């Protein structure tokens, strides 16, 4: 168990390093606490699942304020950021399966896919029958001609390709700034959908 927990913590640290690198590029470090909470909540669930596996507890009974779903072809989760009754932004998470992620990275590295517009056109052509709202929101925020190298860094590509091969984008839109990060979807094809709480409201999701 200790080795699994150590591996989990190393993965968490790498993801946070990637997020910080991308936020610095976007001059959006003010959003770091929001991303830290997203990642902390995800890894709290993973940690409890690891501990449950070694203690014989049913993992379905220990998830923290969330529902776990299978997203084999990807999907999206959207919710409002809140503190009590005060709303201050929205979070949009786009989950991209390994085959589509590999194609995106390949086209990106060969100069065929360079902007957010290119990314959305590619995704709409995959036949997944989805509107890809998180990517569309990122386009509304940045403009379709925003270059992907603001998000899809060499470190991110390395982490994705050496991990599950799946990826996810997280866009945070608040009254004081906007940001998008691209990281490995390291729990593919599992997604923990947060339940409504003091900090999270209006949760919706779509499985492709």
C-alpha cells in the first residue's frame, strides 16, 4: 500500500507542477487555489480507494462527496464555483480518451493542429456526437486563434504519453480572470463527479 500511495503522491506533484507552469504562462496564478482544490479532492478519493483495497472495504462506499462514473469515450463535467450562497465562477472539465488524445498530440507536433479552433474542429469530426462545451467555452474566453502551446506543453505531452494516454482540459472562468490547463487524465476511464457542497453548485455531466 505504501508504494501505491507514494506513486500517487508523485503523480499528484507532477500534475500540480504542470498546472503551475501553464498558469504562469497565462498570468493566472490567482487561480492556483482553485486548481489545488480540484486536484486535492480527486486525489483524496484515489487515496481512500487505495486504502480500502488493502483493508477489504468496498470502494463504492468510501468516495468523498462524489459519484464515480465510467467515461470510456470521454465526456465533460461542469459546475459552479461557490462559497456558500456566493457564486464566483464556473469550472469546465473536458475528458479526452486515449485514441483522440494521441491523434491530437500527433497532429499538434506535426503542425496540423495549432489553435483552439483546430482542436474543436477535430473533436467535432470524431463522431462522438458531443458539442464539447468546455472547449467551446475556452474559445469564447481566449478566441479561436489562441495557440495550443499555451496549454499543451512539452512536459504535459511527456506526462500524458508516459501515463494513461488520456487527457483532460480544465477551464476556470471567474469574475477576476480566466484560465485553462491541459493535464493527463490519470484515472482513465474513471471520473469522480463532485456532489454539490459549500464550494460546488449546479453540477452537470455528459458521457460521450
